[in-house]
């Protein structure tokens, strides 16, 4: 497990030059912290939140989709069923009973009660 200083340094590097993405991420991390403990793992392409297993991922589509207007941050959640909300940009089933839901986030205010409920469900199932 990374030290707090090391994790913060990796987050700084990941979000360098992307202040809006970082602002939304910090609000997301605050919501997850309210749920309880979760490890933060920073890779080149995403930031994962995990307990016994990963349950949420934050990534910046602009890293991959140049020249197109894209959301500053995408939240991907693993849930055991397809959620019918029209807010999801995409829902895929990579394996039976595991649905990946992708939500575009344009501002910290997008992290409303509905998103908090989805995060809570994913967090609880990952424990």
C-alpha cells in the first residue's frame, strides 16, 4: 500500500494540467471517504477505489479522445445488475452478473444523491 504522500504525489501527476478534472475527482473522493475506508490506486490511465476488490474508477476520456468535446471525468462503477437510469453514458456486461456503468461528470454538482446511492451500493458490494 502506498504512503499518503506517495499517493498524493501520484494524484498530482495524474491530474497535472487538468484542474476541473481534479476538482470533480476531489469531490468524488470525498463522497467515497464518507462511505468508509477505500484504498486509492493510481495508474497511468485511471484512479481506482477498492476494498476487498475494486468498485469505482475515475478516468479522463480526454487522454484518449483528442479533438472531441468530452467530459472532464468519467466515473465507472461495477454493479451486479444493469441500472436503468438514462444518466449512464454506457453500460456493459464484461462477464455475467458484473455490469460496468460509465457516467460522464462535468462538474462536482453532478455528484448528487443518485450518484451517492450508486457509490454506496458499489462500495458495500466490494467489501
